[in-house]
C-alpha cells in the first residue's frame, strides 16, 4: 500500500458494510429452475448447516475449488458448474450505495487513505476485486484468506493483531486508523489493537460514517460525532 502520511487511514468491511451481495445471487433469480435450485442447495450446505469449511476457507486454508469438491456429494451440484456460477456471482457483486466511491475519492484527495478490511474467501481477491476495480479506489485491501487470520482473532503475546498487525507496524504508533464495520462482536479486540471501531448499524451506515470521519479528518474540521 501507499504510505499513510496524511491525516489517517479508514478501513471498511465488505459484507453488510459496503455490499450485501451473496454467492450465486444471480442464480437465485434465474428463470432456470435448475439454477435456482442449485443456488439454494449450495447456500444451505455452506451457510445453513454446521460444517468445517467456512473457517478454513476464510483463513485461506481451502480454495473455492476444494470447498465445492467437498460440497458435491451432499448438494449434487457439479463442482465445475458451481465454480463458474460462483465466479460469475462474485464478479457481479455491487456496492450498497453509489455515493461511496465519491466519498472515498474526496477523502483520498485530501490525503486520507481508504482501504477494505474483510473476513472473506479467496473469491473476493480472485473475482470481486478485479471485476469491480476495487483496487483503483481502495488501498490497502486486506482479505483474511490472504492474511491467514480473521479481524476478531485475539492479539498475540506481543500485543499485535494477527490480522491488522503487519499493517499497523508499517504505519507507526501515531497513525489514526478507523474501521467501519457491522460486526460489533469484534469491536473490543479491534480497539485493543489501537483501531477506532465505527459500528455500522440501522442508525448509521458506512456512508454516514464516512461523512462523520470526513468532518473530523478533512481541513474543514468538525467534531467526530457519534462516537
């Protein structure tokens, strides 16, 4: 990533913060009943039942291909077909708000670095980031599948976050870092790592938080409301 020599670094979560797009979402609304059925079976097998696939997939210990091969016996969906649909769906994901990129552009123009920090699968790096051109707008892009750790993992013996530690070490102790995220359960460990946690909720969206932080970080000034 570029050096964070400006007034701060803002990191945004992906799912339920920047986007609500789902795997195989385009199949779920397909006119083809076979694809709709396949989407439902795959989603249920992955997220509707207990399994030993999600956590290692999020940590980069399994690839999309390996996961779909393991799902095939219970879903009866051909892994090659499932992979094609997964890639198409991930490439077709979209942002919740069209305002977000304009807000990011404004912040970056004033020296505020804006990145993504997501607990996600290899699918995000392989298909979503390039298809949406996210690396043109966000720097850094931190994906748990590449970092081998989740955002909420406990700090290590040296007091560093397995997920955020390498980034924070490169920024220095005086850097102002913010995480905009809907997962309240990770707030304490994130703040223990030295990051200001900005909770996305029904009352405050990611775009609203960006406005709040802009008021605090940009030259016009303004108090950091809502924290």
